[in-house]
């Protein structure tokens, strides 16, 4: 019996087969949560300095650490809420217009697996934290961030294509339509 592929390794070189094996052999009903946790911690580390600066301009290290832990917990919750529940539900709803076949939990797994490249972002942030630099996105190389974003978005398109049984163009349209409410809310709050 062949061993199941490790998505942390195969997603980089064989993304389509990784998604196919992941959905049809392992986790089609339960959400694969580790990448959400990693992405949430990264989000929390990015927000940490803004939060502790609200209370003290020069906080002691233990207060910084406590802030990073609390913002990471909030980041994990927010990430799971948006990428694990709301956005997959919107993608499922919009995908049904074009007869998409994925369930909401399968689309949550697509978001989760597409977030695997952000493990590298968290590694970079933890390194910054170890050298006593702020682990914000502003301190991370912009080219590195851009490459990770491109890889993650590519994985998202491939994953939606596999899960919904769409072409890549339809998968891209499904993703953009699902993100449209967020863009509208962001634009309305910005004005």
C-alpha cells in the first residue's frame, strides 16, 4: 500500500496531485487546520507591535511576549473564521452558480493547503523575534512576501479548480467573486 503524500512537501512540486489525493483519500470532510494556525500566528505577530504601542511606548519584554501570544490567539481565531468558514461558504455559494461540486469543508481545506507557503513567513518572523526585531511584515523582505503571495494564490486557484471541478479561469472567477464582498467593505470603510 503506497504511503499518503505529505502535503507540506508535495504542494511545492505537485500541487494538483496533492489536492486530488488530499480530497479523495484523506480529509474531504474535516478541516486541515495546522496552516490556519500558522497563518494566524503570523498575523498575530504582525499586529503585536501596534497593540502594545497602544498601551506603552517602551514596554518591558514580558509585556511584549504576552501581547504576541494574545494577538496570535486572536489571529488564529480570525484566520479560521475568515479563511476556514466565511470565505469557503462564499466560494461554495458562488460556485453553485456554475455548478461547482465542492463542499464548504473542501474549500476550507483548499484555503488551508494554499496557506502552506506562509509557513516560511512565520519562520522569518520568528527569526526576527529571536534577534529582537519587530516581526512585522514591514521588516520582511518585500520580494520574499511577493513570491509567497504568488505561490499561495497559484495554489488557491489550483485547489479551487480541483475541488469545484472547474477550469483554472472559472476557479479564478470563483475566487475573485468570493473576495468581492471584502473589497466592497474595505472600500466603504476607507471613504
